[in-house]
C-alpha cells in the first residue's frame, strides 16, 4: 500500500522539519519583524508573513512536484499538509517558548511583536491553531499548483511574481506614479505604501493572461532565423535601448537615479573584476584596494580642502570652473590604479587559487589600514578622510544633481562594457580564458603568462580606479571605512550571481545585488546574509550564474557528462 | 619560481622588494637597540603578550591546517566557527549567569558551562557548513569551493548578528583571574598564564587524538588519499565530519580564551584572528599540524614585538596601528618567498 502510494513518511517529516527550522531561524534573526511592517498587498499579507511562509510553501511545492505514481495528486496534497503542519509546529513552539521563557534577553528579535506577526495578531492561544491552519492551507495551495498543467502554472506564477514585485517596490512606485499620474491614481492603486487588493488581483491575472498569450503566440510563430546581422542593423536594434538609457533620469527621478548611479559604479567594478576573475580566473579578494586608490587619487588631486594638491585651484586660475579638474584627474586616477594593479600583481604572479585570494585580501586590508593610519594622515587624512571634493563640471555646467552625474556614470559604464566586450573577443581575451583553464598548457601554447596576467590585473584595476574616481566627487568626501572588504565581496557576489565571464550577467548582477537592496530598505539589513546564501546556493545549484557566458556554460555542461575528477 | 625564471625584470623587482623590506626591518631594529628607548620590562611584557596571543592563533590555525589536509581547500568560514561559539556562550550563558550572581560564586562551573556551550555551538555550525555547503562541492573546481566558503562565512556572521545582536558584548570579568603574578622579574597577567596552559593542554590532547586513536589515524589517512582510505574501509564522509568537529572544538576553545583576554565579543570578531591564524598556518606550512602551532606562536610574537622593534625608530606616528599591516605583510612575504612555510608543507601538491 505504502509503496503504491509512494509515500515516504520519514522523508516528508524531514522536509517539514527542515522547512520549520528555516522558518524558525528566519523569525529568530529578525527578518519577520523587520519585514512585518510592510504590507505587500494592503490588509492581506505582509512581507514578514511571506518570509516565514516561504520555506514551508517551497518545500510543499517541491514535495508535491516530485510525487509520482497512481495517486499522485492525493499523495502530494497529503505530503503538503504534513509538511505545513510540521513546519508550523516549530513556530508554535517558538510562540510558546517566548511566552514561558524570557527569550528576548538572549535572542533580541524574539519579541512580542514577532509573536503577534506569527499568530496573525490572534495571541498565543488562538494563534497556536490559526498558525498551523494558515500554513497548511497555503502549503495545500502551493502543492495544488504543482499539479495544474505547466503552461497555466507558469502563467500563474508569472502573474503572482509580478504582483509580488510591484508590492515590494510599491513605496517607490507610489512616488513615481504620483509624479506622472497624480495623487488620485495613487489612491486607487496603493494604500499606505502597499498595493491595494483589487489592483493586485487585476495585475496578477493580467500578468498571467499576457504571459499565456505571449507563450501561445510564440509557439505559433516560427522562430525567425537570425543571420549574422550587419553592424548597421545591430546598431539600429540597439538604438531604442540607448535612447532609453539616455532618458532614464527623466523617468526615474532623483532618488532612483541616485540608486542607478550606485549600480553603475558597482557595475564598473564588476566589469573590471569580471576580467580578473571571470576571464583570467584569478580570484582577487582585495579588489577594493584599486577602488580606494582611484577614489583617494581623485580626492587628493581635486580637493579644494587642505589636503588637496591644488589641481582644482590651478584649473580655476585658468578661468574655468574648478570642477573641470575632474576630467584631468580621472585620467590620472585610471593610470595610477592600473599601475597599482601591476605593482600588486607582480608578487602574486606565481600564486594560484586559494593563496592568491588570501594574499589579495591582505593587500586590500593593508591599503585600508594605511589609509586609516596616522602614518598617512598628512596625505590621506586618516579617519577624517578627504573632504571638499568638487563635483565634476563641463565648462560652467556643474554636474551637481544625480541626474546630471548619471551621464558620467553611464558614459564610463558603456565605455567599460565596450572595452570588456572587445577584449573578450580578442586574442588577449582568449589568452585569459586559456590561462583560467590551464596555466601550464596555456604557457606551452606560447602565451606569455606574465604579460597576460599583469594585463588582466591592470585593466581590472583601471576599471575599479575609474569607479573610485567617480565615487569620490559623487560623495564629495571620502573616508577609509568606505573601502572595507565588504565592497570586494559585494562585487564578487554580483559577478558570480550574474555569471562569471558574462557581461550582460554583470549588469543583471549589479541591478539585483546593488539596486534591489537600495530600493528595499528592509532588505539592506540582511544584505550580506543574503549574499552569503546566494553565493553558496549559486555555487551548488547554478555555478554558471543567471546569464552565463557561452564558454562557461559549455564547460560546465561538458564536465557533468564526464566523470568528475576529484579536486586535488 | 622556475616557470618565471626567464623574466629577469620580475625577479629583479621581487629581489628589490625583499632587499628593501630587510633593509627597513634591519635599520629599524638597529636604531631601536641603539636608542634603547624601551625598557627590558616592556620587552618582556611584549614577549609574554605575544606568546598568549600566539597560543590563540595556534589553536585557530590548526583548524585551517586540518581542513586543508582533508579537503585541500581553505576553510574561509573557520573564523566563524571561532566566533559563533563564544558569541553564543557569552550571550546565553555568561551574561545571564553574571547578572544572577551565579558566576561570581562559582566561576569555575560557569567557565566549564561557557566552554561546553561554545564547543557545542561551534561544532554545530561547523557540521552544518560542511554538510550543506562543502559536501556537494567536494569534486568541484577549487575556485567554487572557495567562493562557497566565503559565502558561508558571510552567512554565519550576519546570521549571528541578527540572532544575538550586532553590538559588542562585554564578557564578564572573573575575580579569580584578575591581577598578575610575578614571573621572571616581571608581572604576568593571570589570564595570560591560563591561556598558555589551556593551549598546551589542548595541543597535547589533539596530538594524542591525531596520532594515537583510530579516528585520528582515519583523519590522517583521508588527508593522505581519500580513495585509498575508502578502500581501506574508512568512512570518508564521517571522517571529514570528524575533522570539522575537531577543528571547531579547537576554535571554540580559542574563542573562550579570546573572551577571557579581551573581554569583548561581537559578530565580526572572527575576521582578523581568522586571517592571522591562516597566516600562521601558512607560516608553519599548511597541512602541517605542529607547523600550525609553531607558526601561531611565531606570528603572535612577531606581531607583539614587531611594531616596537622595527617601526618605532623609523619615526612612524602611532606605529602600533600598523600591527595588522605587519601580519598581512608577513603573510604576503611568506607566500611569495617561501610558500611551503617554515617547517615545510606536509602535502606537496600544486595549489592549482
């Protein structure tokens, strides 16, 4: 009987416990409370509730999906119910533990507020029944979703995902909609920074229908053969995108443009690190050093404060606005960073993998400690940093607002993307990839290891220096603590999430990992926790990244079919 | 080295670097000795502090070395094994017991409890990390394993920051350990003596475990060759888990000692000791257990004596700020000029 039903009690209980354990931890580290303030859909569900329901729901869906056999729908639903029940018992346990013991003195986030979120405001007694009931219900719903035909399910998920995204971003959307469509539209669509119920339902169904319609249309139309397009057609195809990029500040408003600028600066660093790590395979954890070098060079050159060496004053004495010094300084910054890349690159030429990572990490820390120390204080200002860095200007037009600075960032990012693309397809790019694959073979093929590696370090550092040079005037003052290891980790995460070696991947990675946390202030607190999870999960499940480069994808797929050799 | 021999420019640059550093260190040292600004008493204090600090590095370094031995990867999350145990034990045991007055009455029992909790938490964190993050990637390219380890490290840091708070917590002082005792013409803090004694005992116990017990032999066999060890009837997965348990225990003990000496714990406390212990492990030759202990001691001494010995006379303002720079520079120098470490690497494989 049990074999026919394909029902593995132990496995299901284990899955339920895992889901419960995850939910318990999500609650205990404070995610639920922090997210709990925010409604996704007004009056219906908060982000916090979504957070603790996510694990059981996901687990139930996975369990139902993997169920096979004759009675698979029934079995799947039973499994989902069991998972939901077991998982919710963990949370009920937490509710009662909080009631009996004073957990808050140790676990800061297990507060009465958390309990009220967990029990949907019903209190410990009723909540102990309400919580399992709700969890089991949503688990059953998600398990049921696993059994509807795939095309409908995908459409449904798309609609729900779209609604969730709009709900998440609603505080920003409120502001934008108000700007373009007026307050009355805002009131119809949103309530207290969350999506209203009915617009939410309409959005979800519209999204689902559109997705289904698109899929249907796409399946009817024969995929058009894409011949190698000429340069002119390619440019014509990219023209709308380019126009959109140019007009972006108009749509986005000041705050979102500021966020975009941050994304752009990280994108620049990501493109640089992509050459070092993604193409040449040299894991550099001290990448922030070059960012710092670029920023400090810019600061010292152009600051009008006591630490500046007077480039701005010199430019001003020529009768120009002092901000024009930026354009001279930026070239110097890039050059200095590139030289620093070579100088720090020479000692590590012989190292590979792990040792390289740790040594570069050491370099990054040395640069930061030096910038912070009294030794360099007369030059770099110690902990007080360098102040009074003028904003760049073109002639007498000062690029004061983020909307204007955006074009500097955009130009730099486009330039870096262009250079990376061309380099990757060039002889030197192929040399990098060859080195990444096997240094010894690459050398035997006549690749000059020293030159190729140093070039990777230099170009990567130059991009980072450029990012730093833009970063300094953007903030108008810089401090050593802006250049911690976390920046290196941030950049590394974004290129890994996007896909090592892939330039579109880097763009997507920067938007997801830098843009989203800026938009979702709630997430910012758990940013590095999520980066940690992302890094581990990406490496285990999708090492090629979301938008993989062709070579890496081919390689990973190929190695899967072969016998994997143990790493030694 | 040999692969790059032909590039004399690079070699010249490296030689120049080496000569410059030796010159700076020698000049600073000679100046300090000639000027004689620091009293003998201060030097002895530096040495004793260095030994105590080095003992902690040694305990952590063993974790890097052991895991490197069996998995051939740098366990970047090891510093979080060190942090998690004592951070939890301080928040959940030491602070509440201190508030209730139990700690003042029974400091010994409290410390045993703190140590036990620290060890249990560290071991749990280590086992979870190994099972969830490292095991699926055992045959994957090394770069991937390292990135996973970095991810795991960040996850645990911010997990514990969310769980127990991101502010630093004071570890309650113990009356019995306050003050100092006379030793070799100077006063030595009681905590420092305790640190050295506990470290020596732990290292002896570890040595016994690794060399004399069946489980220890299994660890060594797996470090030597996983496939052959499996053929000899050793459960490789279990042995690797056991290695993590051993490492985490050592790290947790180091954490308790750290709390006793510095009296402060926070979620970020693992990073710097972790990097330094890694330096110590490399210094002693990674994969080499006695080497890790020697390397830790050496690094602790170097770091404690170094700033005063060769930076003081160079006219550098607040030279003690550069303590970490010395450690990192040493790591870089060792990896460049003697990657096999002082005592030599036990496993002579290319680090590709």
